[in-house]
């Protein structure tokens, strides 16, 4: 059986956001303390549909809160965020993989009225868009689960190989690219087992 789909969203988010850029450039990170990206929050149109998508990637709901404009403090985040509408209802669901505190994805949806889409092009990606990387131990299982929903794939699973500057192979495995229901591009990777060292 599949161990759990998400081995570590935090690996992808933390490595890309904190260390990955330095490794590619050959620099050493200049951090006085450990830094990690705890959560990436996505604004979504249909939160139920988004929850289903991310559960099919292997994440599970960890936290949920709904608020309305009549609650003390108002709609969650509405006072702090530059929203494209004045919603009367908000709901956040935080999805997590197998780590207690980092690598989570927040799904934030608003209603009455819904937010306008700030992206002009939902087919391609450009500046301001994000690519979220998720690791799994069974990419074919995830691929089949997402196909059941009619998810839009940019690329189906295919083999990849990453080399070091000296030409030696650093990493191999399989990966695919799929759009979530709101057009965020998700890279799903199943790395090959690597020997220590």
C-alpha cells in the first residue's frame, strides 16, 4: 500500500525557498538561525473542490476556520489583505503532509461576493505565479487519483535526471506537472532512492 503520498512538502518549499537557490549558485546560505517556510496560502474559488484535489495529492486537513462579517473581528484576513471584493464569509483550511509545523498549504476562500480572479492568463504561468513541489512515493497512484477528477496536466509522469556541475548524476526519478482547480501549477516528484552521502 502507499506509505503516505507526501513524504515532505517542506523539503520542496524549504529547499527551494531557503537553500536551493544557494546550492545552484554554489553559495553558502548566510543564515544566523534555521529558517523554514511554514505555510503557503492559496486563494481559491471553490474550497471544497480544492480540498479534494490536495487530498488526492496526499495532504490531509489539519485546521479549519470559517468566519462571517457579523463575527467579532469580521471575515478572516479581510482587514489585513488587499482583497478584490468585500466578502461576507471566509473559510480557511490548512492541509498538511507528514510534518507537524512546516510545509503546509492553506486554502483560503471567500464568498458573497467571491473574489475576482487577479490572473489574466489561466493557461500559462508568468511573474507572480507560484509552482508548488510535492514529493510522493507513488507518482502513478497520484496520477490516477487526479485523472479521476479530470485534472488538467501540463505533463504526465516522466523520468527526470538532475546533474551536478561536474556532470555526475545528483538525482533521478519521475515527475509530472498538474494544475490545481484554480490554475496553480503543481510539480509532483517521486525521487529515486539515493544512497547516503
